[in-house]
C-alpha cells in the first residue's frame, strides 16, 4: 500500500493546517491538551464543533447531501491527524459518529429533516441509552419498557453509564416494546427530544480520576412520540447493531495513538532513568515504546481500509471489532508507559490543574498532568462500546466462523 500523499492530498493537508492555525484559539487548544477522557471539556468542544460547522467540516464522515464533507478516506484521515496534532478539542460526537449514520440509513425523510441539520450544526447533542444495570454485554436482556399510549410511548426503567447525559439535549435509546419471542425481537430504537422531559432524571457517576462523564438515567413515565421511533417496532435490534459498528469502527483510532506516543516520548525525554541518563535512552523503555508504535502502525493500515470502505458507503462490518480491540489495548499500553515514565510525579492528585485557565504552579510538570487521569479513565476503553471479550466473540463467530 502506497501511503505517500499525492500532491492533491498535500494541498488538502496544507488547507487544513491553515484553517487550524487561524481558528484554534489558545483556550481551545488548552482544552484539547487537558483532555483526560474520551471527550474534551464539553463547552469548549461545542464551541469548536460550531467553528467546524461554520466551515462545513463538522461531519467529516457524512455524505454531502446530509451536510457532511463528502471527503474521501485519505482526506478524513489527514483531517483527523491534523486536528489532534494541533490540540483541537475532541468534540462530543455521538450524533455525528453514531446516531447520524443510523438516521441516514433507517430514518424517514421527516426524521432526517428533523435531526440531521441540528447534529451537523451542534445544536442537537445526543447521548446513548443502551446499557442498563444487568444488561451490558448481554444487551438484549434490557428491561426499560416502552408502552404505547395514543401517539406516545411511555417509558419506565433506567439506563447506566450514559456518557454525557448531563450535557446532551437528546438521547437515542433502546426500549423493550414486547416480551414475546427471543429477547432481541422485542426491542425498539427511539429518540428523546429533550433531557428535561417530565419523569426523566440524571444522576452523576464520578470516575476514579475525579471526572464526571458518565451517569445513570431514570425514566418514570417519560413520554416520547411514536413518530420518534427509528425503524419498525420490535426491530430495534437491527438498528442497534448497525450503530455499534460505527461506534467501534467509524472513527480513526491511530491519530490519537500517535499523539499519545508523542506525549510519552516527551515525558521520557525529560525524565531520568533509574541509575543515570534519560529514560528515552533506556533500552528496555525504548523497546516498549517502539512496540506500541508498531501496533499503532499496523492498526493504521486496517483503518485506512475501513475509512475507504466508509467513503464508498459501506458499513465497517466485523473488522470494527478488531479495530476496537487493537485500538483500546494499544492506548492502555501507552497510558501505562506514560505513568511509568512520570514515576512519582504521576502520583499527586491535582484535578484543578486540568481546569481550563488554571495557571497556579503544580507538583506534576505541566506536560504530565493528564498522564494518571488518562491511565485511570482509559481502563474503561476495553469495556465501553462492548467489552473486548465480546469483540473477540464477534470475531470468532462472524469472521472465523467458529
Ligand atoms: C466509561 C464508560 C462509558 C460508557 N458509556 C456508555 C454510554 O454512553 N451508553 C451506554 O449505553 N453504555 C455505555 N457504557 C456501558 C458499556 O457499554 C458496558 O459497560 C459494557 O457493554 C459492558 O457491560 P457491563 O458493564 O454490564 O459488564 P458485563 O456485561 O457484566 O461484563 C462483565 C465482564 O464479563 C465479561 N463478559 C460478559 N459476557 C461475556 C461473554 N459472553 N463472553 C466473555 N466474556 C464476557 C465482560 O467482558 C466483562 O469483562 C459505558 C461504559 C463505560 C465504562
């Protein structure tokens, strides 16, 4: 595979660089640098989303007819790499990455008109209501019920680990509309048009690193119109599975991995090895960093293939499970190296240092303040979007035919 950029790609990369240099203010870059979870500070991410929307670049993976860029695979990849290299904040992207492609495929013309423009502009922010206490890996066992009452569904139950439920203004949600037949056959995929609906409440779950990203959501007679159902009643499982392919494989992992490699390299250039000399010159450490870099490069090849399929309108398929496994495990490998390189400087608990605008002295050097929070928060990377064990089961069945 020839990975050298063509002159047109180089011109595109330069255009992206110019745009980023002009549009990324220092406070937005600070939000990018201080990200210690999946997404940047929500307000900063939303501001950046709106800047991108103004340029027509907020939906890099969408076709033009829905407000996307219509970029090819290489352009998407260049854009993702340049954004991360310039410290752009990672936007809260469950609309763009997950439910947007689902609405494009399964939505009615009315649903497309109602939701897609708002997702592109950043005015509609979706969170994902799939998991429940007791229904994570075994998602089809979910119990949150939706009962029809006139033109509405009335929803009762609870969702858990809902990332960003406290900042989103919409939710896509799996609900049980029938108890007949197999569990998969009684599920419907519905949208909620507000997170302030009567009977809906959101309870925060704070992570070990002190961050609030996930929540438990409770439904007590929450109403949503039947017209907000995507796909047929009791066939939400088909819609849900299609979305999961995009959740696991609809984005490039490697730009983030390469950025983390640079972070670790920077720490290792500053820190001393046991004995003497710089850690970066320690052979054992350098070998492990090289191992992570090779894993990222191998993943990059698969990603280019998948991005190319996406730009031809094909969904990622089971390969997204392999990407998810390799991407999350390499990320954790790098987090581990980052903490190891910082040694005792990783230990102080200084969450205030990650607040935007914070300019007091810190015990941990400025370039190390996200190392431990990343290590802790990214433990979840092998669990969310379907645990890695479940991804291995999918590969065994769908790819290897076992
Ligand atoms: C930080 C974070 C953010 C999340 N965000 C969201 C969100 O926004 N929306 C949402 O709906 N959900 C979200 N989730 C939930 C996530 O999808 C689930 O945690 C995940 O699917 C695992 O389910 P569980 O936690 O119930 O674990 P369980 O399903 O109880 O699994 C426990 C352990 O058993 C293993 N296991 C289970 N079944 C099998 C099997 N058949 N074969 C082999 N091993 C198995 C699992 O791999 C895991 O190690 C998030 C989770 C985290 C941690």
